[in-house]
């Protein structure tokens, strides 16, 4: 059982470090508002994984994955949210005022909600959990318990990875806060988020 768990951990770790919308959102928050806000975003992302994990264990994620209409609706909502975040980043790149003050004014819960919404509106996690996790579940454990264990493991790996990544990015914040670099990064981040949103919307057709 421990060997199978180690193999599953390796697979989950590889999937965790693959760049995606989560890393783009954490990057944006780390540079705009610092490490604390980036960590709140990572915590929101991790909570989103746990939400999908609960859905998976009780079977709701399988229903979503099997329902073309429900999957389409969640995908479109997720794509629209990513595009909205991308457009916000592009708009911020046009502003001369520091972004930190503007983002701080929204309250510390904004970063957490951004991370949470990014993952809750990502139906690919439902497909991933219902399609891949059962094949990785260690033998000797009930299916629900084994999948629950892997969901917790994935959540811990995600929080650790994004937390470390947020720390590294925030350490270089002084460089990224230079006006020209900041504008360029906002444009790149905005383009990446919009690209992810467009890709998700295209896959929904």
C-alpha cells in the first residue's frame, strides 16, 4: 500500500508543478500585494481542491463529468472568470498609480476568494479526480477512503508548492515593482490568463 501511495504522490506532484491558471493568479497576487496575499490566494486554490475532493467522494463530481450540459456551463463560467482576471491585469498595466493600494483596499479576503473561485470553476479537476484518482487509489483501502487520502495529499502538495513559489516571487518583488517591468508583467499575465480562458472556452465546444 505504501509503495502505491508513493507512486500516486509522484504523479500528483508532477501534475501540481505543471504551470496553469493557478500559478498565473499566484504570480499576479505575489507581485501586486506581496507574499501574504499570495499565500491567501494559494489557500483559496487549495480549498477549491478540497471542495472538488468532497464532491468526488460523494459522487457529485462524477455526475458533473458525465453531464455534458453541466460540464459546459461550469467550463464557460470558468473561462469567463479567467478572461475577466486577464482583462483586469491588462487594465492595471495602463494605470500609473501603484496597484498595491488598490488591491489592499478590497480587503484580505479578496485574494482567498480569487484562488477559491479559480479552482471551483475549473471542471477539469472533476474529470481529473473522477478519472485518474480511482486508478491511483492504494489497494487495501475502501475506495472513498483511498480517494479522500489522495485528495488530501494533492491539497498538501499544492499548498506547499504554491506557497514556496509565492515566497520566491515575492522575494523578487522589488524588481517586479519597477514601472516598466510591472507593466510588462501585467500584460504578460493578463495575456496568459485570457489565453487559458479562451482555451477552456474552445474546449467546451
